[in-house]
């Protein structure tokens, strides 16, 4: 890629961003779009705009984003979102502090170097203005390398210092969130798994109750046995589906009562497959019939589930926060594969089907999944290498000669050349998250937020290994393949040597990501179009409309790894091609601003894990930092800089930092500190409400109420516990 | 070493053992020696022999040892001792089961081999009958190697299976011990360290009390602030010393009142250095004066200590076992370097001076000590290599020519030749434990038993690295030094190749250890002589006599690592020279028998850690097993056995086993399972007594009693807690 195509890429990216911004300014002021641009505020029962002024400055969102405090974010969107902003602002600060020093110092040093070593430049072999600004322009063994050497230390030390501060801050955020006096049901409960087989003559409920009552005679409140809800869930979903259809049919019927035809047309449907075949029936009658049928079925299935489908896991409720927090951290049985406990998550986060998996099965599943993911990471390397090798225009024309006339058009050619490799990459990456979420769920992880973290971890390693290392090596792989084959240990120098050649590729990648990515994010063009289409052609009832604009959450499982990829790229190139730093800073600065707006007004968090994501974020930034330090070590070796071994303390320091963080901060993320749990609660907890909040919707209904759950409670419990 | 010197060595060892046994049979029946041979029974207030029969069979101790059950051992000597016997019997069973298969199969295969490869035999190059029984006699690439290959698997699988059973059994022993209804003060207390600085306007006591009262409003009983007792301990020891001297002087005075001289001679002493210089004074008066002086001094120092020398650590008492067990496992503060807790050990085990060391200092100290120990291990290698190279008679004669006439005496020469290398080794090893205990204490470890474990770990790595690997390599080091220097990776094949050559050396070493070692152990010749000398020439008072026969404990810190060395040696040679197996089995069989007697009748355990030693024992047996598997892999390589890589699964399996054990069993050794702590207690705990049991002797005296400790207790505590 030469300089002009780089500028074209940057220019078009910015143009797209500019257009999207204008679109956003126009669209967001239309009241009909409020549900797309302000769903979080609407769901919270607030006015879309503050002050409720109708005509407002199209750029006032920027002011609002800047003026919002961390506490506002926590109040509106929870601690997890606040922690995400800590991540963005930390990386932003790292890049700004590094850029202030590195840019004015390293760029002049690089430009004025003897330079022009054509062999180390892009894969195409053309040398351009951009490459003059990078470390590739420095002659080997030059004393100028000392400046780059010191820069390595500066970037590392700044990163570690800010990461330490951030970890401290997040720990504080977490403890403050736990200390708030409002009642959180999950603070009064623990989940116990691996319950041994029921002894003769006892029910599961009796077994669990007597076990915990013996240990916590005063504070044990009640237990809820986990059941296999597969069948009851299915019936319940079917029932809910028919209920929606009934409302829809009634709305259609009501709408059809025009003044011309006051009796209306009763809607009909066919009972067969997809409503296309089978007998034609009156919809309202048919659905009512179906609903009655299913309600009875659900009721009997609920009874069966509660009585007969009890699993070897339970939720235990305590009347005291401290006891629950302490119980969640304590070993209950002599061996860990019996009565193993963990602190309960929010009720909605609990993955019931995973709770019954036994200890050793969980362990085995985990390693099997790791193995599959490792396989996936290494074998996806092959297609991505081909993608990166073929998606240059020259190659495409060779393979598909009919493209030749298109390529001859000057501008189009430049645009295509600029975007083709990046687009292929982005599309490719969009296919993965679902698979990784599915695999993480297979591990037997018991909570939603943990699944998201596990998937994010896999995705991170995937992107870093395949995109960063894959593309870097891929560009030079064909020529260096033999070299690596002969000496596999040479992968670090080969990787390091091919870094400068790919600098412009990644520069464009980062620019594309933030201009187009955040432009689309802010303008919400896709959700807007989908919403309007749905409202016009599909939705009949109000519930359906509401469903159509439901905003979703920030989906950390994919958002964080893709930010992490940028962190890795920018860190690794920060010293080699310092020009990437302002792009990285822009990415995180713009990201902070845009997502601040989205968090305040659009996204509704699906769960709250009180910042448990942070240790993972911290560790992955560290991993990127270590990758950067190792590649720098390799690159200094390639440049024949004899003092390169002086860089060895850096990765050691980073590892030590990670170790100290894990020792010092991590325990309070894994467990809840008792001094925090002992903070005053606003009100006397209503244990009955807390208990009910954990009943899944398919098992709770107006009718079955207390009596049904009594069946799943032991006689002992019924007699002695106060309800 | 040739065959005849091996036989001589074995013969003399056995002779010594036989003599010692006879001595024991004679000496133990003399009533005057009862305090040496039955101190544990006497201290427990039992008759020395069961049934109290005076004339008894000199071998009845064997019957008694065999008929004693595990429960007897626990009752007499505690769980730690029982766990030690589990270790001995487990290793014994492993060796017996391996021996039954390996001896009849491998020995004939080795003898009938084409054999006689002189290059692979002992360092002296003479080939003898013993080497014909080893794997060294098999020609390279022979199909006979398959038998040895299968033997490798057999030994490994038997070891792992029995280790698993033993771990299960020890876990059960531990839980049973905790479940006993008798009151253990340590089950009601936790120790908290790293208390933050005292806030303005509060005392340390108030700070601690209010912190724990907030978390445990109902079960918190009282706290005891750790103080710096250095000065008060010194005064107290001085006082105790003078008290003893006073009694001694009084006894001397009473003894001097003979009928001839009824007024007696008042004993005198000099006040200066060691009682040798200075003014001559009347002892009884002088000591009384000193005691009165010191009592006053002690009292005022106690007050100062309790008020002004409070440290940042405390013992917290709870009125409930489950709460204490749960509290010991829970995170109290957000960061681990504040309010860090652990379950209290027995009062006598707590190392007060180490409790004040702060979290990060502890971490740093630990790594510094590890580093020092690593240095010690690697630099002791140099002297031991010389020891092993020089302590052959030929070398000694070369260096010390005046030894020549001695060497010419046939039998003496054989004996010397047999013992010299082993004796050097044994003396050398005797110097170490003190240093290692001191170093472990420096780490900041808070309990005695943990210090013993830490020292045992260091000692194990020391002996294995220096004795086993050092001697093995040492014998061949001079010739192979260049080889290793050129390719450090070759250490495994070099080690493996030099194994068979040293087989007889280690055979003799094991034989010497069990015959002479256990002979001395059982006959207690050294303590007996010391006791009689002391009683005759030193002891005047009854307390002094009692002190002279105080039996001490089993001192696991040195006993277990030296057993472990035998385990390592026997395992590593089990397949190469199967003849070592019966010797190993004898070592552990005889050890079991002799120590059973000693545990029942002699040693008094200094502390009880409820089998916490076991995970360490288990891991070290595993380490030996892995060392064995790796050297076998190397040795099969030396024998050019192409299927050697099929041994690779073995170390992986061992590592996996260790990992599973750590996951499954270890948590209940680190923490107390709540279901165990919830077991019924016999009586309502007298919290005051429990509290008092933790007061160190130097701080408790008849006079200062409650009032003094009240000073260190907060006002809050005095008002609300029931005493």
C-alpha cells in the first residue's frame, strides 16, 4: 500500500464518519426515532432528552457525554459499564502520555536517519513517505536506536503505572457497589453443586436442608432445589408464543372494525406447518383453546418438574449477608467434589442446565473445550493466511480476470486496494463470537457473565494470534516459510522483521475501525432501519413494537476483545511506527465519547457482575504488553542492536506485575470481602421476595404460587422455618 | 566396591544391629531405665509396661507394636504420628507389591543375558556378581528390555494407586480428628495479621474489636492483641532460671544436712561470669533476692508490653466453631494485604514474633529464602562431589600417605572401603537441618508445624539434588564433565548412564541406614548414656532429672526427608537393579516396627497439626516418582531401546495425579471443612479458658491475672461480652 492509497483510505473513512454524524444529528431529533436513540432512558421512564426541550442542539450529546460522571454511569448502566469506561480511559491515557513523548522525539530521529532500506519495507517493495517515519528507516547498529530503546521502557512503565491505578480504582468501585444499602437478592444466597446422592428415606430437599441447617442453625433460611426445566421451559415458551399471537389476532380483529364494516373480520390461520397448510380455523378461538390446553399442561408439568426432576444442585438462602458471603468462600465438605459452593449471581444470570454437571465432568469439559479452541485458533490460521495473501488486487485479477476492467478505473482501484484486506478480515471476525459463546457454555460455567468472560478470553487469543500474528507473518510467510520450517525457534525474529512492513496495513485497519465502526455505532443506522421496517410490516401489538426497539446490551464478549486487538496492535507498533499512537488514542477517545452516549441513552445491561470483567481486561492488556516487549526484543535483534538483552527485564517486570495484581487484588473479585458484606442494609430483607426472585419464569405462575414450591421443600423446613 | 566388600558391609551392619537389639532387650528391662524407654507412658501417668509385669519377654515390644491399632497411635501420639505410619506403610506396600512381581521376573532375565558390558559397571571398572543382577547386564537394543519397560509401568501404577488410597485415608483421619467432641481451643480462634494502622483516637484493641464485632455481631467473643514479647520473655526466662537454681541450691543444702553435720553447708556461688569470678555469696539468699527483683521487673515489663508493645496482629476468639472455621477461610478486607486471616494453630505452635511481619515483607522474605536455599543446594554440590571422589581408600592413601599401613590390614581395609563414602555422607547431612529450620523461620511463617514442613521441603530437595544426583553424577563427573559442559541438555542421559554404576553404593547406603540407624533408634543408646551421666553428675533436683530424660518428638523436619531420600533411591533403582527393593522394603518395614514402639512408648509429640504433613509427603513421593520416570526414560535411551518414548505418558500421568490430588484433597488440608466443624461438641465451651490457653507463659502469672489483660481489652468488650 502506498501513501496515496493510505490517504484515500483515511479520507473515505473520515467522509463516511462525517456523513454518519450528520445523519445521526438529523435522525435523533425526530421524535419517532426516540425509541431507537433513547431506549435506555425511555425504559427507565425518563424523558428522552434532559429538560424535555424539543428543538435541541444536534451536538449537545457531546456535552452530555462529557459532563456525565462515573456515578451517573453506575446509576444508569451499572458497575460493569463504568468498568468498561475505566478500561477505555486507561488505554487512552496510556496512549496520550506515550504519544506526547514519543511523537516529537522519535519521528524527527526516524526522518533524518540515513534510511531507505528498501528490503525492510512493505511486501510490495515500494518505499514511501510513511515508512520514513518508522523505525525501519534507521540503519542497523545505529546509535539512534537508543532513543527507541528508551521509548520501549517509557511505554511499558506508563502502562504498568496506569494499570495499577485502574485496578485500585475498580476494586474501590466494586466494594462501593456492594456497600450500597439497597437490597440485592444475590447477596443472600449461595449456589451449591455436587450434592451427593440422596440417602435412603430422605428427599433431596430434606437432605439439603438438614445439611445446611446443621452448619448454619440460625441463619439458614430456605433452599431451592435446581430442577431440570427443559420440558417445562418448552411448554412455557409455547404458551407465551400463543399468548402473543392471541393479542396480535385480537388487535388485528379490532383494527378491522372500521366504520364501513363495524363487525370486522375475524382473523383466521391454518394449523399446519408455519401456518401454510392444514385446516383453516378462527385464530382467536384457536389460540384461546391452545392457551387453555397449554396452561393445564404447564401446570401438571410444573408439578412433575418440582417433584421428580430435582437435580444435584440447589440455591441456599441465608437471612444474613455476611453469613452468605462467608459461606460462599468456605469449604463445606472434606473433598471438593461434594457440596461445592459459590456465591449466587443475579437470578437472571444463573444457567440452570449447567448446575447439574458434576465436578470432574466440569474439569474435563473445560480442558476439552480449551483443546477445541486451540485447534480452532491454529487451523483458522490457514484460511486467514490465504485471505491476506489473495486479497490484494493484483492477486484477485490474476485469479478472476473479468475484474480487470473494474481495476482499470483509477479511484475505484485505489479504494478497493485500500479496503479489500481489511474488509475480508472484519467479515471473517464477525463469524466467530457465537461459536465461542456456545463453547464456553459447554464448559459447564454456571453464570451468564462468566460465560461472557470466558468467550471474551477465547476471542482475544483468537484475534491476537490470527489477526495480528497471522497477518504480520502472512504477508511475509510465503517467502519466509522455508526459513521458519528449518528453524522453528526463529519465529520471533521473523515476526519482528516483518513488523514494519505491515505498519501501514494496521494503521488503516485502526482508522477504519474507529471512523466507520463508531460512526455506525453512534448513528445506529442498522437498528433504525430494522426497527422502521418491522414497525411498518410486522408489528401489530404494542409488545411487538417494544420488542422491535429493544436495545440489547454492550455485549462485552465481543466488544472487549476487539478493543483489545487494537490495544495489541497499537502497543506493538507504538515504538516501531509511532504514527500509530494518535490513531490509537483517537480510537479510544472517540470510543469513550460515543459509548458514553450509548451507555447513557441506548444500551440496557443484561446483567451486573460488579466489575468482575476487570481482572480479565487487566491480564489481557498485560499479555499485549508482553507480546510487544518480546517483539521489540526480537526487532532490536534484527536491527543488530547489541544492547537488546537490556530489554529482558521488561517482560519479567510485566509478569511480576501480573503476579502481584493476582495476589493483591484478585481475591476480592473472586470472593466478596466480609467487611463489605457487613455494611448496613437499608431495610430488613424480605426473605420471601428474595427467594421468589430466583424462581425461573417457567416455574412461577399466578396459580401455582406457594403450594407447589412447598412440595419441593422438606417437611422439616415447612415446620421450622419462618416464612 | 566389589562383591566381598558389599557382603562385609552388610554383615557388619547386621552385626551392629544384632548387638544393639540385644542391648535393648537387656537395658529396657531394668527399672532404672524406664524413663528412657517408656517416657511417653510415664508422662501420661501409665505403668511402663502393660499389665505391670516385672519380668517380661524381651521381644514382647514387637508383639505390642504389631497389635497396636491406628486408633491407639492417635490416642497416644496424635494424628501426625498416625499419618507418618500411613506414609511408612504405604511405601512399604508399594515396595512389597513391586518386589513380588519384579524380583522373580527381572532377576532371571538379567542374569541370563548375554551381559558383561564392562564399560557400564561401577566406577572402578570391575565387574561383579551384583551387577549381573541389574539392567546394566542387558545388551543394548535387546528385546529383554521389554520386561524392564513393563516393570516401569507396574511400579508407577502401583505407586499412584496406593498414594491415592493413602490420601483418601489421611483425609478421613483428619476429619475424624476434627469431629471428636473434645474441645480444641484452636477451633474457636483465628489469627488476623496486617491490621492497618490504628485510627486517630482509638486503641488497637478498640479498632480490632469494632471491626470484628461489626462482621460477627453475635459470635465474636474477644480478641487478644499480639505483643512484642522479646524483652518480657528474656526476663521471664531469667526468672525461671533463678527459680531452678534456687530449688537446686535448696536441694544441695538439704542433702548436706547429714547426721554428722545436721546444720548442713549453705551452698555458695560467685556472681560474675559463669559463676567463676566475682563476689562469693550465699546461693539461697542471693537467688531469693534475684527472684524478688525479677518478679517486680517482670510485672512492670508485662504491663509495658501489654500496653505499649502491641503489634499489627491479633487472635480473634469466636463462641462458635463453624463461624471460626468459616472466618478463617474468608476474605475480610478488599485487598489481601489488610486484615488477612488464617485459622489459629494450637497455642504452643504460634510463633508470635513472626506475626507482625507484613504481607509484602513476608512475600519478599519467602523468595529471598528460596533464593538462598537454591544457592546452598547448588554450591554444596561442589564439596559433595569432592567428598564422593576422595573418600575411596585409594584416593585417601594418595593424599594421606601415612594411612598406608592401616589400609594394608585386610579386614579393616574392607570395612573402611565399605563405609567411608557412606559415613562422610551421613555426617555431612547431619549439619543441615538447623540451618534450614532457621531459614524457614526467617520466611515469616506463623506456626511451628508449618516451619517444620517448610524445612522438610528444603531438606528433601537438598538431599535429592545433592546426595542422589550429586553422588550419581559425582562418581562419573570428572570423566563426563566436559561432556555436560558442551551440551547441558545431556544431563538426563549422563545421569541415566551412570545410574547402574552406583547401584551397589546406594544398596549399602540403604542397608547401613536401616540396620545401624534403626538399631540406634530402638536401643536409644545415646539418650541412655547422656541421661545416666547427667543424673549422676549434673542433676540435683527432680525437675532436673525429668528434664534429663525428656524424650523429645519425632522431629519430622529431618525424619521425613531422610526417609524420602530412601524412597527416591529405591524407586530410581527399582527397575535398574531390582535387588534394592527388598532392602527398601526392609527399611520401611523395620522402620514401621521400631518407630511404632517409639511412638507408643518414647516420643511425645510437640504439636498436633492433624496430618497437614501429608500433602507434602504425597507431593514429594510424586516428585521422586517423576525423577524415576525421567531417569528411566533416559536410561532406556542409553540402552538404545527405540520404544523409550512410550514412557513419556508416565511423568504426564504423575503430574496429572498431583494436579487432581491438589484439586480434590488439598483444600480440606488448607482449610477446615464446615461440615466437620459443625460436628457436636461435648460440652459448652468455656471461652475464658480457651482465651487463657493462648496467653504465652511469660505474660501470664498468678498475680497479673485478669486485670492486666483487661488493659489490653477494649471498653466495649468489657461491657458486652460475657466472661
